[in-house]
């Protein structure tokens, strides 16, 4: 099930999807309402183990100032406790994306694998992004397998 999210359609859902283990979302990390849909989904599906997030190709840095403090207010350890595998596709290294990755690594203790597939047009060199990802992983307590793909290249972060 994949959704393109301009607003947060999951915000008003009050029931739980207790059997939902996998979900695919399209998210614009430049819009807070779109990012909030991830947290709403995680609240509604407390047993979710696999989350595939495709960054909206029309994403821009956006008018919303997305930074780690805003995301940290909504991403609790309880919210991401069941996540085991996360894939992020078409990452451009915008601040909202980088903050989400950093917080995910620091809060999702059960995370087994994180795969980041970078978009061909991104705002920082791949080597700089990988250095930041290495720092994020070192700061976290997880033993996650962290892979970054860019074109034909694959980088194993922190091994």
C-alpha cells in the first residue's frame, strides 16, 4: 500500500492496525505534514517491522524549517521500537532527511537494517554524506547493518 502525502491523512485515525508489518510511503521531507504521516502510521501500526519510504521526487527544501529538534519531539523510542528494516529511496541529503536518519538510528533499538538509496541529484557529495552517516551510526547504540547506494556504488557504513 503506497500513498502520496501532501497532508497527514492518517492523523485522525483512532484505531490500530495490529497485523500490519510492512508499509510503503511516499514522503516529502520538506513538508512537516508529510513527515508527520510517518509518525501517524507508526502510531496506528505498532507492530510494523518493515518501512519503505520513497522520497517525493518533487521534494524541495520546502518552506517548513525541518530540523532535528522538531522531529525529535515526535519520534519516541516507543514509536519505532518494532522497526527492523527501513529503506529510504531517492534521498537528496536535505536537512529533514538527514535528521530523520540520525534520529532513527538513535531511537530504533531493534533496527536490523537501514538502506539509503541516494538520488542522482543530491545537495552534498556522497563522501560527505557517508561521513555523516558514519558519525550517526557511531553515536547510536544499534548494531544495524547500514548500506548506502549511489548509482552503481554501495557503501557499508560503520563496518
